[in-house]
């Protein structure tokens, strides 16, 4: 198949890129803005930071429908294959406002109105996905939406009123599951134009086959890193393999001893799952981007970037996770061995990340995660950390202190760990350990922080760990 299809304006929309104004690396936002009568979706930052371009993606999850607010500016158009897109025009018009829109007017929550469709779509998705959403959940749903003129008080007041809307038809009348089901998602989609090749496999075996045939291709999953290479760095990516639609990497599997996150599982789903099962992971993910980013970004993408400021990595060190890698065979690589340098990993050229596995921590193991950034949401870490240890009669055992933002990769403070193991967990010992942390790292000075401030943060995070666990 060399075309993509999706549900748009309640009809199947098919794009043949050989006969189209769009290329496979056009964004969903570019497509939406080019249509007549869908100009309500706005372009603000074009990099996932303002929410003006928020639309709702409806997808099938078994027999259930899943509604996700996403930033249409950080999605390659082909990645919408097999799904439905709802824009602001689908849910209301000026002579037939959706109740969420009416509440915004009644609460004076819109002035210039540029940001308003994005807010409405974020709130709509939250209610459609979870009709019993509380006021706090609705507020969390709009942390990725910025408004320059209204001030947030009336918007928050609107969220309170929206939490009281309880007629399900207001949210569930817009999806068209029959049309979604009618789009084939079995055989590899191969989009070939004069300038681009874009492949969408639907199972891991096909993905590995493509990986071997096209060693020069770049991999994308949620696209929240890779799309910016095209839209911001203006690089041409001639060959892409999109693994976001692989059916066999979308599951969270829990056994008695282990939790396995498929590489394609969205950060938002890991966040929700982790709240009760892996609290340190949930703590970190509560600060990851904003909901629209978490609804697209995947754990495979975060591990795949091996970024020194990737927020999940320090937590994976603290949980001593394994990365499950698939090529001709399957292998398990411990996180401590997986990253070997600046954005360099042990992943072979014929291999993909299939999953991340975490052994359930022993009951006496304490795990914590921290992120320091200039603002709470939608910000890159200045320094992050994943710490864990066992305490036996207040004696430290098997401590892991991993820092992000302090070196060319997420790095353990090994000397500090060696100093602490076997010692008593006291403020005096921790104060001594903080001096070793200082010697172990030579971080960079950059736009986010000076190296001196980074060292102070790293030391103080260890103190915070002590104060929270003593
Ligand atoms: C506005 C905004 C806010 C952000 N906030 C945060 C944040 O708070 N914390 C944070 O850590 N990151 C943040 N990011 C970065 C990004 O969201 C994450 O790194 C995310 O996890 C990437 O996942 P993805 O699925 O979107 O990856 P993609 O962009 O699709 O892929 C990234 C890379 O991962 C590799 N890859 C993906 N899947 C696989 C696979 N299965 N096998 C092998 N390689 C693979 C590829 O090399 C690819 O180039 C933010 C990004 C944006 C735009
Ligand atoms: S335009 Fe700002 S998030 Fe997409
Ligand atoms: S009403 Fe103007 S940006 Fe929000």
C-alpha cells in the first residue's frame, strides 16, 4: 500500500503522496491548516510548547476508543494512518457551540481567542477519555496550553464548570469507530516520493525486515524529538521507518515479578500505570512535557535518544531496568551497559528497541526521582536524578545514584555510591558524600545553568533524598 488513510470530517480521507501538495514529512498541522474550514487549529510555536495546534486523535484500543489530545505540529502526517482526527470545527460552530465553548464565554475565558481552540480540545479529550475527570485532572490536561491575554483564573473557573458536565453524548457522539475499523492496518505502508521514503510497518517482524533493508533510514515513534529535526533544524530526512503503529509494542505487561513496557507505549499511559506501581517513575513523568506530548512520546523514543537529559533514563537506572532489543534474535541489555557515550547505545544497525523491563523492587528498596528545571511543566531538565537503595537497620546497601544533565550521558555517581555502601544513613555521612559528588562531575555551563549551579543542585538532591527517607 502506498497511501495513508484516516478519518477526517467524518469521512475517510486518503492521501497519495505522489499526487499531493504534502510530503511524508509534512506535519498533521500543515495538513489541517491547508484545508478549508479548519483554520480554528492554530500554529503558535510549531514545536510542541504552546498547545495552540491541539487536536484530538481517536484510536482503537481493543474494543475501546481512546481519545488523546496531541500537538498536531509535532506529528508527521503519515503517523495518523488508521486513526480519526477531531478538530475544533467537529465539535462546535458559532451557531451551535459545544457546552465547553459556552462555558468559556460565560466565564470570560477567551479574549483574542488564538489559544481557545487548543484549550477546548484539550479539555474535550480529557472529558471524552475520562468522563468523571476531576477539576485537578482537567487543569492537568491544559498544562500544555498557553494563553497570552486572558489570565488563567477564568480558564480554571471554566475547568471547574466543565468537570460538572455529565452527559456522555456531549463527548462520545463525534467518533466514528466503524470508519476507523475500515482502514487496513496489516501490510507495510510504503510511501515513496521523489524526495522521501516513509515506511509504516504494523508488526515488529516487518519492522526488523525494513530495518535490515534500509540501514540508512531513521526510526521514529511518537516523533516528539524527530519531527523537530525537520520543522526546526530544517534537515531533510530522506528515509524514515515509523514504528508508532506496531501492534506488538503497545502493551504494558505485569507479571508477579516484572513490569514490561512495550517500546511503543505512550509516556502518558506509563505515567497513569506507574502512579500505583512505580511511584518514582510517576513522580518524574508528572513533570514530563505536558499531556499532549506525553500522549505521543513513547518510552522507546526516550530510551532511543539516549539523551543526557532524557527524563526517563535516570529513573530506569534507579530501577535497574533492562532494555529488550530485537533483531534476528532477542537480547536483554541492562541499562548500565546500554548507553555507551553521548547519544550512543549498544543498539545494532539491524535492531530495534522492543521493550523495557523492570523487576518489581524489593519491599525494602527505596526509589526516588527528581527533576529540576526553570519552570515546572514543559521544560527540559537542568539536572535530574534517579536514586534507590536498601536500608537494613539504617545501613545503606546497593545504593544507585544516577544523574541526568551532569555529563554527556545519564551517569552514576559511582565513587559516592562506593563511599556510601555499608555506612549508616545519617546526615553526617550524607554531608561527606556530597563532597564526593562535587568531585565526580564536571558539567557544562549552558543556557539553562552554570556548571557551578549544576553541582550545587546535584549535591542538594542527595541531601533531599536523605531528608525524605531518613
Ligand atoms: C514540547 C516538548 C517537551 C518535551 N519534554 C520532555 C521532557 O519533559 N522530558 C524528556 O525526557 N523529553 C522531553 N521531550 C523530548 C521527547 O518528547 C522525548 O525524548 C520522547 O520520549 C521521545 O519519544 P518519541 O516516541 O516521540 O521519539 P521519536 O522522536 O519518534 O524518536 C526519537 C529517537 O528515538 C529512536 N527510537 C524511537 N523508537 C525506537 C525503537 N523502537 N527502537 C530504536 N530506536 C527508536 C530513534 O532513534 C529516534 O530518532 C519533549 C519534547 C517536546 C517537543
Ligand atoms: S503550535 Fe505550539 S504546540 Fe503546536
Ligand atoms: S485569549 Fe488570547 S492567547 Fe488566550
